């Protein structure tokens, strides 16, 4: 009897917990975004691939670089993506890209892998339609 009451009480308490969550990203100024980026490029996201390096599975996105505004000039950049199965619930901190997306990418070096970069904040990608109007102000900050 006591275990049944404990179970009911536990289920009741669980039902009071919020069943959804909201992700909130603190905005960065353009100056902060530029300062905290190792590489700033105008690029197109061309797709992703999963590779195994030293027994570690990495899911990498590939950027085809058109122009480099900050950092070492490269033709292609690999960005670390989260590896989630299809039809799996998306986490609130995941940022997803689609092949063909063009824009301005503000990326950081991956702390674990040389030659791989990360995008940890939604402001680190500006779609082509949005960055054109902001480009003059960004160029001033880059000088």
C-alpha cells in the first residue's frame, strides 16, 4: 500500500514539471561576433559527410568558400555538426543547415580537431539576403 502511494505521489509530482523548454540565445554585437571568430567567410554550404578519424566518428559540414574576410584563405572549410538520427527530436541548441545555403559564416576553430571549425551560435551564420545590407558596417569593424 505504501509503495502504491509513493508511486502515485511520484507520478503526480512528475506531471507538475514543465514538459517543454525554450532555448534562448544571448545576442552578440557585430564587434563581438568578429572578435570571437577565427574565420569569417562568404560561402555556400554544400553538404555533409560522416568520417571516422582515430576511431572517432565526426559529422562534418562542408563550406565552399567564395571570399575570406578574416583568417587564412581556404577553398573549403569543414564545420563540426551534431550527429542526430533522422526523425529524432531536435535539441534546442542544435543549428542545422541545408545544401545550397549561401551567406556569411563567422566560425571558430574546433578545440578538439585541427582543420575543423564550429558554429556554436545562430548569429554565426548570416543568410545572403541579410548580410548584404550589413556588409559596409562589418567591413568598418574588420579594419
